[in-house]
C-alpha cells in the first residue's frame, strides 16, 4: 500500500456548492452537466471557473460563473479543521505528496506552459521507488525553497467573517450570502457583461 496526500488550501462546504449549482440552474433555466473549478481555456495561472449547461450554454465569463470561486477564496466556507490543519508543513506522513506547483513561473519559467504543472514531493524510500517506476513523466528536480507555497508551511487563515457568514446563510438563505460575500450584484454583473469585454477589446484589461 502506498500513501498519498495532497497540498490543500482547504475543503469547502458541499452544501454551499450544491446550493450554488442549483442557483445557477435556476438563473440559466438549464441543468449543469459539467463544472470546471479551474478552466484552462484562459490558462492555468488565471483562476477561471466554468459551467456547462444541458442547453449547450457554456459560461466562464459572467459574474455568477465566478461567484463560487469568490466564496472559496473568502475562506468563509471551509471546514473548521482546515484552519488548524496538522499536515500543513513539509513533514508529510505519506509516501508521496501531490499538488499544484504555484510559483513555478519564478523558479522554472521554461518549464511553465500555463496549462498546469504538478508538484510531487517524495517523502519515503517506498515513494521514491514508485516515482522512479513512472516512465512517462516530464519532470525537473526542484528544492523545498522553490516550491514552499503557503499551505506547505501554514494552514489557511480563518476568515473573521466565517461565523457571520453561516449565521446569515441559515437565517437569510443562499442568495443573500452570495450577494453579501461574493459580490453578486447588479453592478458586478454590469462589470462582467459590459465593462470587462470593452476593456479586453481595447487591450486595456491586462494593463489594469
């Protein structure tokens, strides 16, 4: 038996994800048949999420399509244990640790294709034996210093809004917290639908 663990930002609430998908289906009047938490059509470095609907619609540009990402990064919907994780360090109990190699553009820019580079930490002799048996990998050796991302030395911080978020969710419902904590508003939709496309067309989006 080989033990494998992952470098993890935190585990979000499945209840909130379920509510979010149902809200998207209600707004788009169609069932979500696929959901990409990191759609690579815009590259790996820019975190874009994408929903595919039964109607044939694909959405990765509306404000609604990015609201779950906003809740995730707000840290309000993570499990409480995530903020006190005993495994957020480089002393891993597994044979192999896998994750995203954040920061690779700084230490290995020639290896970064903006489609996603995985990080593999080999933690035991058994893990090394397994890794050496995998022959079809493109890999480069790194150092702990180069790959030391946040969740390899500390757990994700607890949001000061977490308790209020859940109180608002149970008292006032999902749509309220979506507006209050993910910025789902008329102005936000206007920015996503009108302003952002205009700035992109004018070549000003990257500059801003």
